[in-house]
């Protein structure tokens, strides 16, 4: 196959290579060619919006250099121009951030017409050109990049944040599909610092557009005795930050952020109390889930956390049957992951200010003990001929008996510690 004369690595591969990080799959850019010339070399064309070509041997993606012109609202409102005369610099100019607008040739030489290397060194996320404001998706992308690189000391350039505010105020964010919003959000939730994503959206006004159920939490007071950290939004932020220390699971992290969602629906005359916020939280979650078409498993976990998190810290007050019913409701014996996720969020909820009280540690351990005690083998019951409703009733009865012992032992230990 005849070699391509002007071939460059571009985008994220160059950025992460220069940062000394594991680079993502390589994106190749071809200059001075046409779709026909690539097809003649055996490349396979894919992509509906603009032609991307798969290498006949490696399967890697190769794109032709192009320019873009804004023709309508939203991130679909662009016309792409392909021609052998489009230069490397013209292609890089259409990209979002300077750190993504660099290329590397076959000799390892970096082509950097817009100052990407300097911004990497200064840890700045800066737009390449005013055309940044033509694509509303870039607001979410910048916030997502900050979630990924905040630990390295990156920040958003003030002038870029101003353009992001302009986009948020323009109404262009409303043109984004639910799938694109959630795609960027899920990537941010899996990044090193998801809080940076939501804080950036809040700073530029995009949180109120994309996540109004979260934005409304700002300024809503809580009882100072239990929440000296501030309003509901501040507490939710800290809970997300805390849970990120223990898990990278995007579903658990998102559930932690949403756990007090119902407080946004508390009538102001009831502030700072939030009676029944677990129920109103399910209403707010349904609104969020429907609008963003959230994955079913994500909604299930968030619904469990919102609806059950207040009960977790009350286990010492519960009757044994109530504890067992809650474990069964969580399907903790078939799949304990849901229970473990709930306990993790509750740990973050209570200890989000940096303290982890002994009561919290004891409570979470008690749930684990009850779950372990109530996890029983049914082989003997089946051998005894029990089945159907009789089998289910007997399993429940034995679970209650075992949990009753655990709770009784725990209360006895508490009385000994108190010197009673």
C-alpha cells in the first residue's frame, strides 16, 4: 500500500503522551488526500456525519482534515468541508481546547500552532478560538476534562469560562440530546474528580439547565446541628467527594450526589426541616431520570439510596422483622451489591465533613452482621419438603430469629460499655 504523505497523530493521544499519561486509542489525521484516494488504498469508510476511514490492517481510525462552519443551532448545526487543500493548522483550529489542538508527525515532532504545550505546562484548559461558543457540547466536555485532570492542577481559563457562560445563557444547551448529556456526565463520574464536573457546570450556569433538580439545592438551609457544612447543595457536594475516596463506580457516585434530592422540593415555610424528603426525592429522581433517559440500573440504585438512606442509621431502634424485611426488599441475599452500595453512601453522608463517628462505624458493622447472620442455606429446608409459600415463610422466620440474636447481643454490648 502506498504510504500517506501527510499523516499525523492528533487530539487526546498527543495531549496525554505529553503529560506522561497512558494515551487513549490513537486518532490519525490525514492531510492532502480525498475519500477516493483512501478507498483506493484499501481503507474502509464509516461514519454518517463525516467520513472516517478504518485502516485495512490495524483497524485504527483515520480522518481527513476538515473545516467546520456553523449553519444552525445545536452541535448538529455544522457544515463540514473536506478538501486536499485543507491544512493541518486549519483542521486543528476547529478543535475545542488548545491542549487538544496539537499534532505529532512520524518523526515525533509536535505541531502546536495554538499554544497547547504552554497551556499543558501551565495546567490551563483554554479554548482555541471564538468558534468554541458555536458548539454547546463543549461546555460539558470542558467540565469533563477538568474532572479528569483536576488532580494535576488544571483550571479553566477565565476567558473560556466566560464563553461557557455565554453558551449556557444562550439556550443552546437545550439543543443537546439526553444521550449526549448523559454520555459526558457518565465519563465525568468515572473520572478522578467528578465534583469538578458539577462545580464547573454550576460556575458557568449550565447546572441549572442540565440538572435543575441539583441546581435548586443551592441556598436551601438545613438544621445547623446536623449540617454545619451549609446548605443542601454543599452537603451533596461533600457527600460525592467523600464517596469518591472509596469507589470509582459511577452509579454509586451519582447516587451519593442525589441522596438528598428531595430537599429541593421542601416548601420554604418548612425550612430548615425536610420532613418526608425521601418520598419527594423519588419524585425529583423520576423527573431527572425521564429527561436524561438514565440507565435502569442507575435509577434503581439512586432510588434505593434516596428511599432507604434515612433508615440505615436507625437499625438499633428497629425490630428484627423490620431489619429482615429491609434486607429482603434490597434483595441483599441474592445480590448484596445493592446493600453494600447503600451502606457506602450512608458512610459518605455521615462522614462527609471529614469525621467518622464511632456510632457510624458500629451501625454499618451491625448491618453487615445482620446480613451475614440472615444469609442461610436452604438445602435442609428443601430436603424437608418445604416449597413455595411455606418455604418462603420458613426462610423469613429463621432470618428473623438470627437477626434477633445479633441485635440482642449488640444491645447487651452497648449496655456493658455504658456500665449498666
